[in-house]
């Protein structure tokens, strides 16, 4: 008995020592990447196949204030919030409260404006999830961008956002092409609220976030979020949305961030997005097989250099093989979060800048960290 206990103790000590050594190697790699790519700050998490969470931070949450980045800082997740929207929709499908083949008009056709939506009589819920509806983006419309900067405190109604694309000609018939568009997910948010009788954010918290013990996801329906890292971008650049720089002044966003809603709509601690990805892709939130694996019905998405299913991006890289998950952009913040089916691990990385030339290195930096981890014994 004594000999067995000694063996178990030695095995545990070896395991914990190996764990710590691996994390030290990864931290050194993250520090090197942050320095060489000149990111202000970087946060990275991986969750291993045994569900152990490994979270790392490097650099600055706020360079000017001399505040170091930590794993407890929140960064804007941009379009990664679509992952939450998709999970809520798939649960409603599983509960037979809606169907992927339902026409959107079944839920929103009663509104006077609905007939002015592109392909209004053709689009299904699946088309919205998959960005195959033919409805274009509102968020890069020149008129919208001018209106966006007028009032940093404005909270937008979904109908106000849709107004910018009404009467637009679709680039293709529903289901016969792909164009990435936040507008699709604004419509999904409206359907979720109609079906559940609840606000989207409350429904998402009840169904997805709270059951997983995720507490750091903060809706960006306010321009003041506690412990938010500063975001860096070039004022006047093409993707700055007309925002003034810097992102935060005295801890408050000086620009309107409330517009995104179900097109994204969250800031969070990096590790919590990795936890969400693990839960979704390992079947904790809904049964993929019972839905006929429709969740992974991928459409060609040349626009994003990958494939897109129902709130899921798929990339296949020589360095890593298949990755499934989502990326997210918001002025000052960039995110990639993906699950690696071959090893059963999730990897999330965020930086608090969207300036070139730094951002051009992001994908390679992310893939290099994944390679390092999956190659480590």
C-alpha cells in the first residue's frame, strides 16, 4: 500500500512538473510573438483534452497608463458573439420551437418593412445562420457610419439597423451564394426574442452562459465595461468605422459600441470563450447528431477564405489540419477562437489592436502557438 502511494505521488509530481514546464515554454513563446509582432497586448488560452484551462497574458492592457495585460482583462470579441446566437438558435431547433427550414417571413413577415428585405420571400433561418441569404451588411454603409458617430450613448433598435439595407438588391438568390453579413444575425436576434418572449441577452445567459459557469461575457449594450483593455487602431483607417482614437477615455468607450447586438455584442475574458467553444463542439449545449449534423453543413466561403456552416467557420491548414470556430473584429480588438477536432482542444487568442502591419501576422502567430501545443508531448 505504501509503495503504491509513493508511486502515485511521484507520478503526480512528474505530471505537475511537466504541466508547469509546458506552460512556461508557451508563455515564453507568447512573449516572443507579442514582441516580434509589436502587439500592445495579447491574451491566449488553450483547453486541453482533459479540460484543463491554460490561460496566458503578455504586454500591455494600457500602454499609456502602464497597466499590464492580465488574463482577467476583457477584450471586445467582435463577431465571435455569433457563436452564442447560433447556440441559442440550435437549442430552439432541438426543442422544435423553430425549424432551420422555416421561412423568416413566418416570424417577421408581419412587420411593414419586411417585404423590403432582400429575398424576403425566399430566406430561411438556415440561410441567416449560414450567410447564404443574399442580405448585405449594414455596418459598412456610408450613411450608417455617419450616423454611428453622432451619439456615442445611443442604444440602437434592430429595426433602425435594418433600415440601412432595405430595398437593396441581393447579390444572389437565397441559398445560391455566400456573403458575410451581420444583418443576418440581427434578424436572428429578433426571431429569438419573438419566440422566447425574452430579450436576447437574458435568453443567452439563461441557456448558454450561466449553465457553463461563464460570468465574464458582458453585453456591449453599454459603452462602459469594467476591466476592459484599451484598444488601439488608426483613426481614419478603412476599418475604424469612423471611431475616434483611443477606444477608451477614462475607462469609457468614446465611440458607439452598442450597435453590434446579435452581430457580435460581447466583451469577455479570453478563457471564457475557449470554455464556450469546448462546450459547443463537444455537444454539451445541444445534440448535434439528433439534428442530423445540420450544424456542420458547410458552404464555400471564399470571401473569408474558408467554409461557413451555422455560425461555424472551418479552416483547414497544413500546419494544424481542421479548425472549427469563429473569428471576430472590432476596432481595436481582434480574436480567433477555434476547436481542434483531431486533439479535442480549444485555442483562443486576442490582441488589443487592429493596426497594420501588426495584424497581418496574427493568423500565423495563432497557428504557430497551436502547432507548438499539439506537438508537445
